[in-house]
C-alpha cells in the first residue's frame, strides 16, 4: 500500500501514535467489559469517537478514500464531541474545585480552538503553532486530570482512568502529526 507520507521519521511517528491509541482504546474496552456496561457506558460512547478517529487516521495515512478536507472535518468533529461529552457536559468529579474549574475552562477553550482552527471553511490557513497549541491544551487538560487521580484515594479504577485520560491527547497528537506534514498539492 502507498502511504501519504514519504519521510520515515514521520511514518514512524504516526505509526507509534496510532499503536499507542489503539492499545489504550483496547484497554478501555476491556475495562468496560470488566466493570460492566451499566457503570462504564460513557467510556464506551467515548471509545466510539476514538475508534472513528483512529480509522480516519489510518485511512488518511494510507491515502484511502479520504481527502484532507474530510479528514480535517470528521476528526475535528469526533475529537470535539469527546471534549464536549467528557469534559463539559459530563465532567468527572474532581477532588478540588480549582482543578475542576481549570479543566472546564481549558476544555471550553479547546473546543473553541477546534471549531476555529479545524472546522472553518479556509482550513488550510492554520499554522503549525495553531496545531501545537491545540495539542498542548489537550495535554494540559490530561495532566490536570492525572494530578487529580493521584490526589484521590487509590482504587482499582485508577489504572483505567489514567489510560482513558491520555487517549484523546494521543489522538490529537496524531492529528497534528498528519496535518503538519500535509502537502500543498492535496486537493480539498
């Protein structure tokens, strides 16, 4: 199969990112079956969006029936839905209100950035700095959730939660890696 990217370093970067995201989603699916659907159905809904992003990254990587514009739009929509569902509409309970407020504000900022940078009509005008800002904000949100998990009492769900909070930043990094290397000769 012919890949969209030519540099071996970029191919390796996207492949490692995709493998990490696939393993994380797999661990979360195991957690859903282990703890029962009644307790973990929100994770299953999020995993549907994560799997959609991974499929689109694979299709984009192998240049298979997806244009840059379609990849841009649908991946942005899927990541935006996970931000909206997990961080804004149904945020997890956090130990400290300040952490909750910081995560909420950063999630709203991330959603606005995704809307502005990815979903606009003139999407090719974004810069590498715009893309890395989106990735950095998502990593910052995950770091704050990670700090909260370490402040909470230890239970058996902590390992699954630590895995779940890092799936979206991994997928966001994969999207950034794909967009940064986008060639100008790709049509729509």
